[in-house]
């Protein structure tokens, strides 16, 4: 979790089952977006994953979330599949993956 004073700036929720990690959600409060909070949270989680023996990280993001897709791509995540009707039984998601440890 990232905090600014008593305000929550953002948080990341993930699970690990080495060699696989899964990012469930990364949320940054609107007023803190584009300030590096999301990148900091992601870096911390990836370091934790690597320490725990995770070699590959998966996540899902809505095909409609253009800024989110760009964020993940900037951080080395690549689309592997489309999951039909993932959100609310209506909206498709991209399944994205990143290999940790400089392998990709």
C-alpha cells in the first residue's frame, strides 16, 4: 500500500504460487495517478515475487482499459490471450504475462 499522510494513494493485491505470480489488482487513487505510485507498487511486488521464486507474472486487464494496457506494456507485460466476458460476464480481458529475472 502507498500512503500520502493519512490518505491511501494506491495498493496492489497479488498472490503467488511459485513459479507463478498473479496480480489481482493495482489501484491508484485518481489524484495520485501519473505520479509514479503505480510503478513503485509494481516494482515492490515484482521484487517480492522474485525473492519468493516467482519466474512469471500473470494479470488480466479489460480490453477497454487503454491507459491500463499502456501501463502494463511499459512495464514489460505482453498480451498472451483474450479471456471472453471476464468482467461482469460482458467485457473481455487481455491476459498479460511478464517473465521476471531479465528473461523477458
